[in-house]
């Protein structure tokens, strides 16, 4: 949102350097042994959250739609990938059965029909896009056609997420219930428990993040982006300028859901587990906080927010197990109070402060000079 | 009634809000190319009437036909009505504050309103020319790159009129364009509207009688009272009508 000429001139190079660092340098340092496997894996998780944060920013920062269902789309993408990973375990599970362990435990002897096709990776990948995309399409169509806006939209998305979480907690949905999916072994024939596979997954995540940010940058700079922000600021005027705003909102809602879903699909093989607690409204709210902290309406801010909050969380929960919630909460309060535009707004805030200071110096310097010449 | 087809025909319109009859058996006919001024005391239903035409609210009863009865406006949504060529300037200036003046006009340009076009469509040189032309008409050439939110009140009013011009609307519905303007700006706005009459059909809702006298020189004035057309005619005729003086102008001296 800042249009400071200096900051926009250094924007490009900073972005390029960050992208190269994330995609090339970090994995290279890891292969040299300078970054621990654990750390790289952690960063893979942060970047997945970063992608989800960009998806939220596209909706909230640019279109003014605060969606509390992004964790649902993220988890659904994760679950679709998880179904494939569960089938890839094969007979290596606890029960040495072709069925996923939880099904054996529940007394099933055959694989349910809707699981069959998930043996195929391309099918699972297609479902990563289609299932959350279709859900967003149907839900968004109904919500936007009924002109549900503002806080009502947020509440409805929250209710949808909550309902879905309750559904996934049930064992008879045959999606692993409470425990979800875990104990994954291989993906496309590669062992998920070795460092090189995880490194490739990390690189995929970093590449996806760069692609998503670049794509959203292009989208928000097009005329579509103009309409998006116009809807955010004055939807009625857009409607009375001949745009079917509901269609535009639906398009952006579905796009955002699919972006979050791909992040979820990459998250699951890296973290090694997916369960319904990932799709609760709290998770969505947490992600909204990352966006707010990083700076909404900026695309980069949410990534910075997601990475820094999660890094702080990992560090504080290890270093100060008793205090980490207070540290996290305290830093939220500080940012909200003193940085209204989030972390990404700090340079502009600093520039404004420096300009004010310069002005004050100039006026105090000019004042005595006036006094001399005036009489 | 003339044999000429009506651009807009409203018949037997009724609309009430919680028992308050905002529009009461309203009949209103508009010829193509007319500049019609609508006056009336507060609560006469002027803005509600525009809301009905533009699809913002639906009437309880009545018909609203467009272009010699070719389209039933009551069956269309806001954006579909807009696409028929009915543009509206709101009472309080409604522009995209966070966009530049040029961007405001780009979004209002006639042409496709689809998602695909918004993603890949480019502003053509011809459209650029048109924008420059409009900026000149609304006297905002020097402010093209400024954010609309930073414009003065009067300039925002003009920008919104410019947005209607960009749209190439057949019918311009202009709600209190002179509100908050200086006398000179008001006069210029009047000149602008007069110059557009003929090319566009225009309905102006206004309170300021000096302004009404300026723009209604050649056109008809419709007086609304309690959601009903009280009388219609040339500005002098209307101002001397006993009923109008009674309900709207109050004292005769103030009317002059």
C-alpha cells in the first residue's frame, strides 16, 4: 500500500534476493549441512502458512472480504493429499494391511469407493484443487447472490469451518476421525523420512510461494485488481457501474480457496500429519492475525507475518515453555498499537516520522531568521 | 401523449417503507434527448424514484419500461440496468477514493464488464483519448494522477459526472449535482449539463432554484410532492402554479 518512490525502487531487488534465497540458497546450505534438516523442514511449514496468508490477503486486504474459512480450504487440500499418502503406506502400516490403519481398527475389510481413485497421484492432485474449489464455488455463489457482506460473511465462513471440523471428527466419515492421517511413508516413490525428499518438498513450497506472490501481484495490478479494490471501498458504486460484483467476488473467493488448498497439500507431507484440529475457526483466525501483523493489502506483508509469527512461536515455545503465549500475545498488542500498517509498513512509518522531524527542524530554524528580518 | 416513443415510462408506481408512502401512483414519461429537472420538497420521493429506476429498490406496484417498452426495468438487476445505458450520480459524491482520477474513469469506460476482459483487457489509445477528453470537460486534467479521495467536494461531483460520460450512458440520472458547490462551480455544472442535453437524456434532481432556472431554460420541470407528480411544465409556469407555491415554495417571494 505504500507508494514511497524510494521503497518501490528497491522493492524489486529485495524481492528477487528473497526469492533466490528461499528457493536456492536455503536448500543449498542445507545440503552442505549448514542448515539443519529440522530447520529447513520448519521453514517449509512456515512458507506453507505464508502461501495461505497471501490467499487471505487477496480476499481480505484487496477485496474487503474477511473469510474465516481459509483453514478449511487449507486442510481440505491437505486431506486430499493425505488420502493419497495413506494409500501409499501400503502394507507397511501397523496392521500390515492394504487398508489404512484406522480403517482396519474400525473393522473395515474393503477400501471405500471414494478412496479407490486416490491411488493415483494425478487424481489426488486434481482433487486438491477441485474439492476446495467446488466447495468455495457453491458456498460463495449462495453467499454473494444473497448479498451477504461484512461481518455476516465472516460469521458464515466461520460456521462452515466449524461444521466441517465437526464432520471430520466423526469416524464414520472414514477420513481418520479425531486422529486424522499420519505415519506417511512415500510420495511418488520417494521416502518421506529422508532429508533429500524433504528438501525437494521445501523447494516446491518455496517455488509455489514465489509463483503465488507473482501471480497475485499481476492479478492485483490488472484492471481486475482495480475492480477488486473498488469493491472493497465502494461496492455499490461498482454495481452501479455495470459490474456484476458477485461474480468478481466469487472468482476471487474460489481462487483464494485453491491457493490455500495447494499450500495445505504441501504442508501435509512435510509436517507428516493432518487432523481436524487444523480446520477449526481458531486456525483461520490465527492466519488472519499473521496477515494483519505483516500488513494487509501488500502481498509480501502476509508472508513476513506468517513466517515471523510462526518462527517466534517455535522459538518461544521451546525457550520459554511457560511464557510463550504471553510473549506472542504481547507482541500482537504492540504491533496493533504502534504499527497500524503492520511490519511491512515500518519503513513508510519511519520515513513519515523522519519527514515530520525534518519539517520541525526547518520551521524552528526559519523562525529566528524571520525575527531578524521582520522589524 | 405524443406519438414519439418514450425513452422511460413509469406508470402507477407505488413504494412504501414501513407504512410510509414514499412513491404514490407516480406516472412519469421521458423523451429521448430531454433535460428534465425534478424538484420537490424533502421527502417528496425524488431519490426513491431514482432508486426504483436503477434497481436499487423494487416498487410495490407499477411498471417501469425502457426504450419504448423494449425492456422491463423491474425484471433487471442493478448492473443489467446500467448496461442498458442508465447511469447514476449519487447525492453524495460516490467515487473510488483509493483510485486515481484516471483509474476512476477507466473503470467507468463503456465496454465489456466481464472478468476475462478485466484480466487481459488493455486500455486502447482511443479510450485514452476519450479519457483525456473527459478530463478536459470536467476540468480535472491537472489532477489525473491524484487519488480521488483527496479531491475537493465539488471536484468529486464532477468526477462522478465524468464517470457517467465515460460510460456513454443514454440516460444520466443526476442527484443534486450542485450540492456543496460554490456559485461559480454550480454555474459551470449547469453549463456542462446543458451542453450534454440532446446527446444524452438527462434527469436532474435539484433544490437550488437559481440552478434549476439555469438548466431548465428549455426543458420541462416536474414537481414531486408526497411521491406523486404535482405538476409538470416550463419553469415559469411551474413556479407560478398555486399548488406548487403552496406545497413547495411556501412564500411566493422566495420563489423568485
